[in-house]
């Protein structure tokens, strides 16, 4: 089974490119972020004609997450326990929940498509929201694995954190000034290791960026960031036999500013029940 995550930066603008890539690369399950549409606006037909079932969570033209899968999606959840909300200029509990998390079960796998808040700037309320959001997600994952240590759990998506200095090639990110590289953000990301989740791609693909800004020729200069990750539990990690970052998807006409991150899993008794596409 091949599972991928991709911040597509507007699915309506890139549906043909995304579906063509999924079919060409034989992707079984794709976690999408920044779909930027409501479910009724999602271009479902192209996915369904290619043999994919969908789960979609979008509230407006911002944010939004989804799954496209050749296999049945069950136990779909649009929030995780304790997930905080955000509204500019407001504080306290009960704030609106953004479309940033979508959980689904595929066979014995529990998967999450995640679009972590950006943070905006170190003195912005969105930064505190980002840290709280990550803390609540880590708490949920830790409790989930404590209750079910053998769960094959994967948290996938755009984490908006570059956990290592080697993950930063963009010269505009300045320590002490910029988000994505601050010690609290990196500590929040590292906390997932303590919860039992590890980056399953880096051991196989130690170098490479997943995001390049559209401005200032960042892609041709390879001044990018590694901020898209698949964190897996021990049971999930044991299934991983391969991984890749598809840098070529940043090329060509109207690409997303992110590229897909892919893992290959060896599952017992895999049944190929995909429809034939001619």
C-alpha cells in the first residue's frame, strides 16, 4: 500500500494534476491539506472516476483537509479531543474550530490529515494557538497509543515546523524572529517522539525539502523548507518499506508550493480490490 500526504494549496486549482499524479504513482491513500473549499465545492467527480473514495472537511475558502482512498474510509472524525479553536481578537474556550484535522481508519490503519496552524509571527495570538494546537494533538496521540499500544497510527500533513536546522534553506527565516524554527515550536514537534510517534520518512530520505515559496526564485535556488511529515507509531513504522519526497511535483505549470511525501507499506493479506481504470 502506498500512502501520501500533500498540501495541494487549493484542490479546485490543481485537481487534474493531483489525480493524474495519484494514478501515475499508484497511490492508495492521499491525505490532502489546504483544499480551500467546502465539501460541496470539492471536485469529487475526478477522484471518483479514478476509483477513489473521499472524506472532506472544509468550512470556507481557507484551510481544509481531506482523504482520497482506494479503500473504505471509516470512523471519520473532523476534530481530535481537546482541539482548540481560534478567532482573531478573541480568547478563551469555545472559539470556532478550524478545518485543520481529519481522521479516518483504513483497514487496520488510523490516519490523520493535519494542517497545523502557521503561527504568523512570534508575537501573534496565532503563534500561541499553534503551540496549544500541537500540545493538544500530542496529548490525544499519547493517550490513544497508551490505550492501544499496537495501533498503527500515522499523523500526516503540513506541520509548519522545520524541526532541524538542515530543514531550512530559506534565507528569510531568521532565528529569534521567524516562526517555524523557534525553540518552542521545535520542542512541540519533538514531544511527539515522547508520545511514541516518529518520522518514518527521514531514516529513508535524510535530506530534501517539501516546500518552496513562490517568490524570489526559491525553487530554482532550492531555498526551501522541510515541513511536511508522516509521524508513525511503532506498529505503523514496522510496516514502512520505502519513502520518497516527490520534488518533481514542484515543477511545471501551476504547481502547489508543497510536494507530496510518500510511504510504502507492506501489509499482510493485501487484497487489490481497486476498480480497473482503462
